[in-house]
């Protein structure tokens, strides 16, 4: 298998033709993508927030927004692979380059290797224009990208690393330490399938607000009003996958509270808790409120949902989401659960702990995270998760239940946290559902795997207090 599995074939190379030069401004989409990627590189910004900030500064048509988004996330997903296929064409190692230059080389290489409809001359010309500034920089970028554009078919890639792990990590564009973890856990074939699934463009998945509409009615409304085609999700009964583009925030159906953007695995976490109308339910890590509002929706907006979160700005988003969806039972409470727990001790029928984690299961949506995480982060995050779970458990009344979930696949953040909790809290035990959308494993965990379920990566388990 070549390293460019999934890359387009048959592209017409730019040959020896020099990049066309023009006094015209570069494509707005490429300009925005370059600015966002530079912020991600130099300021450790999150790509989604940096893109939102750029789009707030300047009005772009939907087509340019779509291209900028594709360029940003595609470049981040395939960063290591792009560095590998660029390296033979640069006399300097990419890590030694100025961040702006490195970003422009990766961004253009992504367009040339993966996007068939992007003319090579346009991509190269825009990169050269954006590189102008310090003497010689534009000329260097032009030379590297012209050589890269002449490289021909993907089969003419540089030789892969000799060591199998490094070859796999390079081919799939993942850090070696993470590839090693998954290789040891899943084996070579499944580890590669997982990494490739996490490099795919995630679908736009919607949750119908069943307090206001049904899934079929939402699909018809989106088709009629926005020309957005959808199909039902495979697992979640209230979910739709949008098969055509569009920004949900601009839809009338979204503004009027008929839908929420939410991954299918995320929807099923709330369903695992099985909240019922009239109950008191707590979501102890509530912001931004996607699962919180789903709990209220499943409760038919009857009862009480306590939404706890220590970050006031993010907690405000919970209030906004509940108001948009017409849900009245959500009560936001600022503060960490460890501090707030005594106030609500034994008061809740059900508690959701959607714990902060390494986010290694949602890399297809946040690809920059894989380049920032370090091996020690997994154990460090697990300590915080233990503290949250222990405090949250005190909210559960006898006979009540708790769901612990993370958007991570790592055993230290899931299996080990729950094992230690159960050892210290004998009044709790596993409450494995007999019939669920994804069958729990022998340990009682429901594991949503991107390469098996076409969802984000989530791990969840239900516990019950005796």
C-alpha cells in the first residue's frame, strides 16, 4: 500500500512551467486557511475557534468557507504525511522553517496531493503570493512547490521508514507514540483502519429536537428550505446525516430549535443514562450543553436537569442552547462538581459524567489535538477524571444510576478509572443494559469505534448505586 492511499490519482502535473505570478490577491479561502493554520502552529489555537474568528472578521461566500475548512482540516489531519512527501523537494528540513513557510508548503501540498479540482498553478501561485515578505522566501516556496508539483504519481513517493511502526505512523499521519499504543492494542490491520477513519472528513450529523419535530419532518424541512439532503443515522433514532453541504447555524430549522449538530455516538451516551420524565438528573460537565439538552429532550422537558460546569463562558452556551430548543427544565450551576457535590448529595435519580479527556476519539473533528498530546497526558487526565467521578457519585440516590463517558478510547481514562472507582465505592456496581444500540463488552463498556461504527470515538459505562 502506498502512503497516498486515498489520495487522488491521474492529476496533471504542473511540469516545468513556473508558477504564474500576478498582482491579484490570493484566493480568500487560501488566505483564511493559511492564517488559521499559522495561528494553530504558533499560538496553539484550536482550528475551529480560529476559523470562526477569521470568518467573523470577513464575509466569505459559502463556497470559500467550504474550501477554507477543507484546507485547514485536511492539512492538519495529514500533516506528518505531507512533511514526508515534501521533504525530498526542500533543501531544508521542514521543522527548521519559519512557521508561515511551513504552513504554506503543507497547505499547498495538501491541495496538490488530495484535491483533484484545485489547479496546481493556482495553488502554487497563491502560496508564493502569501509568502512574500522577507527576501528570498517567496522564491524558496516557489522552487519547493514547483518541484513537488512535478513529482508525478503517488507511487513516486520517498521510501518509507524501515521500521514498521514508523512506516505505519507516517503513512497514516499520526504521532509514533499514539500509533504504537493502538498497534499494541488492536494489531496492525485494525490500528491502521482506526487511524484512517480518524483522518476522514466527519459527517454533519443532526439530532432532531423531538419536542418540536420528528426526524422525518426535519428531513423534509431541510430539503425544502435549504436544499439539504439527509439520511437517517444507523443507530440513533433521532439522528440525521446531512449528505449535502451547508452551515447549520444559518438554517431556519436550527434557529427555530428544530435540530442540534451532534455526533451519533454522543447522542447514544445520553440514551445510555435512560432519563425519564419527572426525574432529577445532573450533567456534571455540562458545557456546551449538547448532551444536557438531549437529556431534557428525552425527559420530555419534565423534571429537572442540573447542568454543572466550572467555566462561566461555556456554561452560558448551555443556557443559550436550552432556550433555542425551547427546553425549560435545565438549571445551570457554575462551579466544579467537587465543590458543588455536598449541596446535591443523594438528590439525583441519574447523573451523567461526560468527563474531560484527551479527546483522542474525536481527532477527525479536532485533528490538531493529535500533534499536541504527549504520552504522559493520558495518565494526567485520568487523575482529574477520578476526582470528578468520585464527587459526582455522591449526587446519586440509592437505586439511582450514573453514566461515565469520555470521547477517548484509552483504557487509562476509562477501564482503569472505573475499576479504581468501583474498588473504592462498593455501593456501586456495573449496570449493563441487556439491549442497547451497540452491545456492551464483557466489562460492561459501550465502545464506539470510528472504523467500526462510523461515529466519533466514545467509551461509556452505566453504573448503579445499590
